[in-house]
C-alpha cells in the first residue's frame, strides 16, 4: 500500500471516504505484507470502535433489499445519523468474480455526504457476508458512522451467520403465491429480530395481512430470541417510503431493550469471541501451509479426501495430528 498506517488512520478519523476505501481494501487483501499493515491498523483504531448500531438485512432475491437500504439510509440521515452500507455481492463459484453493482443501485444514497457505500465480494465465504465484513465494520465505526447496514447475499441456510456480527437482524419478506412460508428456513426465523413485509400496495394489502398472520403463527412455535421481545412484523413499501419510519423507531426500541436487560454488551462480547475463533483457524491453516513438507502432507490428505479414500473428516484429523506431532518433535 502506498499509504502509511498513520495516513489511513488520519483519513478514517477525518471521514475521508477515499482513504476509508483504501483501508478496507488493505483489510481485504490476502498479501502477507498487507495483512501485517492491516493488523497494525485494526489494532490502532480499536479505541474508536463499538459505538455504532450494526444492522444485518437479509431477504430472498427480489425482496427489495437495495431499495430498502437506500431509502432507510436516507431516512436515518434526516435523523442526523451517518450511515455506512456494506453490500455483499455473491461471487462466482468458478472465478470468484463479483459484479459489485450495489453502489449503482443506490445512486441517491451514494450522493449523500453522510453516507458511505462499500460493495464487497463474498468470495465464496458462507454466511451471507464476506470473510472481512466484521473488520470492515470496525473501520466504518472508527470513521464515525452511526448505523452500519449490512446487506447480505440473500436468504439461504447459512445466512444466519450475519446475526453473529450484528445487533439487529432484519428480514425482508415479499408476498408470494401459495405457501407464504415456503423457502424460509427455520434458522432464519429463529434469528430474526424484526420482519418487514415489503412491496405492499392497496391492491395486495389483504394478501400482505394474510402473510403477516402466517408469519406470526410460525413465530409462535419458536422460542423468543431476546427476553421480553416479540418479533414485530411491519408492512410497507420501501420504494414509496411507507413503513420505514416504523422500522427506524422499532430498531431504537429493540436496542434500548437489549441495553436495559444487559444483553447488548454480552452479545458483542460473544461476537468478538467468534471472530477470534474464526481467525485462529485461518492463521493455523496459513501457518501449516508455510512449510514445504507440511504443504505436501496437506495436499496428500486433501487428495485422499477428494478421492474418498477415507472420510474427509478423518483425513483432516490425520493431517492435524501429523502437523502437531512434527511441531512437538521440533520443540
């Protein structure tokens, strides 16, 4: 990177969007020298993080996530909030490429002085987020953004992982034909904090109310995620700015509840621990691959697993035991 760590931190703290973007690019880089500088940067900005509200937004393709985020973001700005959007685009399974089109879909929000939009590829990482979304969020918090809106790839079995890095998990639903709950994973319903039925018009209002009733019945069979909180289901149209003020107020109400019962900070601690565990695995694997002999063993066990010579979990266990045995011999 041609910018020093101090340059990047000064840029982040002063709200320089170009340097905020450069810092995020640094954190996303897999180059060894960039990783070292990224670690230094993240360590130095930590005292300035943790003051934002982190909101995960998910929904099936076509639910109107980008439109919702754009108009909700603009609404939050009218409430004197600074808004950062981390839009995760699905990557190609073949070449890991990504369209990264969210910035073009949020043209009006992108023009706002108090808004920052960063599209990032998922790069095949599961959970509806990119593997550095948490660290990117830290940079945005250090830059003084009050709301961090994370738009996930879309609803899938692993989408609930976005709940591991956010304070509020918002699920956008649209009115469909037949079974209103079709395609909604139980895991999603167990994790949601707020549901917004989008694209509601006069012509489909009764169908929207029926969908709301179906969702309420489904939620009755699921234990409450947060003590004292019954998941609200709101109706509206993000395109026409209907119902967004209600979402804004509901988010405030939910955060106040979490802080009052003491779960807000506890959840933040648990989230940081999960990120620690994730990076432990990443760094151990990277360290294992540094040695030529270990790399050779890794590839051999991987080949055995892919050829189904034995169970993949068995091959993984054999490889780790072999690696640890070599490390102990060195000691």
